[in-house]
C-alpha cells in the first residue's frame, strides 16, 4: 500500500516531487506523511505553501489510497513512484519529473526512445511522413513515444505498430479516460504492444492546461525528438522547448512553404535543428551501428500503382508545391471531367492530396 499513499500525495498540487521525498523521509513513510496533521506538516520546516497545504488538508480523504489500489487492481494499472528502480532513468533526470506514473500495458526499455510530435490538424503529407518514419524506425529498434492525440501523434503510433512496436502514448488526462474518444481502439493496441501512461490521477479530465505538462514527459522519456509539421505557436513547439532544455537531439522534417503547419519546423531548421528526409538520417545519430533493413514495402518506395495514362500524366506533373485545378487543366490540356476523375483516383490511392481552393499536391 505504500506506493498508493505516495501516489495519493502526488495527486495534490504543491506536494509534488519537490517536497515528497523530504516529507516521506521526515515522517518515515508515505502513509504517515499522508495522514499527518497540519501541525505535523508545519513542524517539518519544509517550504509548503499555505494555500496548497490548506487545499490538501481540506480535500484529503482517508480512503483515497485504498481506492487507488482497488482501481489499479481492477484496471490492471501499474503505479511507478519516483524512487522505484523501474522508474524511467532518462525521465528521472529531467528538471520536472513526475512523482508518480500510472501505466497500462508493458513499459518498454526506453534507452532508444524517440519522441514524435506535430500538428493535430496535419496534412495528408504530414500523416504519411509520420507513419513512414515511425514504421521504419521502430523496425530498426527505436521506441516511438508520442501523445496519443489526433493527427501526427496518432499517425506516429500507427506507424510504430506497423513496424512491429512497441510504442508509448502519454496522456493529458487520467489513465481511465479515453481522449480523444476516436482513439479507443488505437490505445487498446498500444496497451498490447507497449504502454499508455499518465501522471494524472484517475478521473482527471483532459483540461487544456494538462497538455503542456504532458509534453515534458513525452520529451523526457526520449533520447531525441522528431517534429513532423508544427505551426510556430503549437503544443509540438512546447515539447521541443522541453527537449532543448534537456539537451535532446531535435530532428525536423521539412514541408511545404505554403502550409502554416510547416512554419515551426522550418524555423527550427533555421535555428540549427537537423533536417531529415529519410529515417536513416535519425539512425545515423541515435543508432549509428544499426542498419535500416526493410522487410516489407515502405512508404518511401515508389508505389506500384495501376493508373490510366492520364492519371500517370497528372501524377508526374504534380509535386510537393500545391497547384490550382485551373493550372493543372492548362498544363495538361485535358478536359475537366477526366482531370477530376483521375485526381479523385489518385487521392483514393493516397498519392495526391487536396488543399482548400482545389489546390492539389503530391505526397
């Protein structure tokens, strides 16, 4: 039960890692620290803020540690405390490590962890890139860590599972809450081939302020971070800030200069982050002795598509720079019905995407 008293203490603001070890050491156990009186706390001489201590004493319930233990047993959740030898070593040495982690699944060894972050509203190009990098890097031995959100996070986890897993999803809510709801089946697959984890107590809703806090864990678990599509003001850039503070390697995939979601990546590249356009670029830094051997088809290979002659003409014309439908018609000399039909076929096959204003580009 001791770890559940530790987890119960860590659930209250102001009684986090800065004070927890000292409190437990002073009282002799987490149980004694949790049940101590106001006078006992004041006698410790620790810098406990009155408002935080008052809130803790008002909300503290004797039965809460037992409820946590029953929840974890029922939901097959492991609690890792900062003092546990199994606590992730790289996370332990960050500036703000969480005092406790709630984990479902099997947390893999993270000495070769790579965080992948990017836009929730990612383009088809960004999603394809994230899946491709994650699949190949996982197959080569890296563990992909991301935040479980829609967009680049989801594509990164999916790619890692395609590459053989495992992968780790770090939540911005309690471990018992599925957010976003659309990722319920993805989280189930991650639990079978890696781990879902959170520092937030069960029942914590996905409040906006939780996600920047979550991002420091995504960064802290990894050796490096790969940014795939990020606006200049975004959660992904917050994660990069944590990574830079902790001395992590930062890799960025370049994107279209016409997409605002790529502006953050381009600014990082200008500032010195490493530009990468193939998984091998990352392996050179993190696993220099590990060759990339693809055992199956890769998204980096040119797809073997059955196309009509006009569809092949359109595919050869298009590039990463979006082109308006009117320009495509003018360059090809094809009629609108043929171009519309073939562009739709190319989108279905996953090699062309459309932006607002009927602008098309190759992915």
